[in-house]
């Protein structure tokens, strides 16, 4: 009886270790992709080439001409941070990983890895409607797969904490769908004005702050 009990506990511990190992690998590749994408973003910033004997005024003037590149970098860095934070919030409640979850996570990371490419397009053609639509499509796709990942993991508490409240599941899903909603709306706005479409993404951040406050309130109840 004691031997059987010890055997059961050993199998349970091994299963727990395998689950934790699977999650560790998912999180490791995710953090790696985010680090890679953010690094590529900063590499696209251009250092002005000035003639010998140039003054500080010349340098400031040259840097001011690159303001679009700096704004594109800042925007994409904040959006990458948004996704990284959302990814952490999701996996704070996920206790296991299966093949479907891993593939959904990889499909999400696919669009994160493409962020520097579409940022470069937006930087060079920020007033061109197609450039804005391509960038928004990339981010909307990332948000859709993030939402699908959470929906799959939390449905019937498949891979999340069994004690997680349904209200928390819903509030987390709401926070996941807010970004793709804004990016999809911006695609329509881009037909009127590509510049206004890019500014519309900024509205997403205060909305997300409100959803996160709602989530924290729900968690405390």
C-alpha cells in the first residue's frame, strides 16, 4: 500500500515536472522572440552622416529629420511591450501546455517576429495607406492568435488554474481582444487618412489601462 502510494506520488511529481518543463520552453522561446524583435527595431534607427567640422546645430537638424523613424521605433516598442505584458498576464494563469497551445503560441510569435519588418515599411511610407494596413494587419493577427490562445487554454479550464473564476477568464479575454479591435478599426480609418489611422492606435493604451483595472478589481473580488 505504501509502495503503491509512493509510486503514485512519484508519477504525479514527474507529470508536474513535465508540465512545468513544457511551459518553461514555451516562455523561453517567447521571451527570445520578443528580445530579438525589439533589438531589430533599434537597429533600424539611422545615425546621420555629417561632414567634418559639423556643429551641434547641424547634428540637431539632421536628427530632427529622422523624427519619423524615432516615432515609429517608439510606437513599435510600446506595442511590443503591450504584447509581452499581455503574454505574461495570460501565462500567469496557465498551468500546462499541449501541442495546440504551443502551435497557437508559435503563430502569435510569427507576427511578433515580423514587427520590425512592418515597422520599417511604416517608417519609410508612413503616409501611404497600404503601409498602414500592412502594419495594422500584422498587429491584428498577433492579437487574434493571442486571444485564441487564451480562449483555448481557458475553455472549460482546460489548461488554466482550476480555481480561476469565470469572471477573470472573461476579463482576460476582453483585454486580449481590445488591441486587434483597434487595429482592425484603424484599417478603415486609413482609407480616409493614413496618418490619423496611426494616431488612432494611441487611444488603445488608455482603454487597456481601464481593462487592466477592471481585471485587478475582478481578481480581488
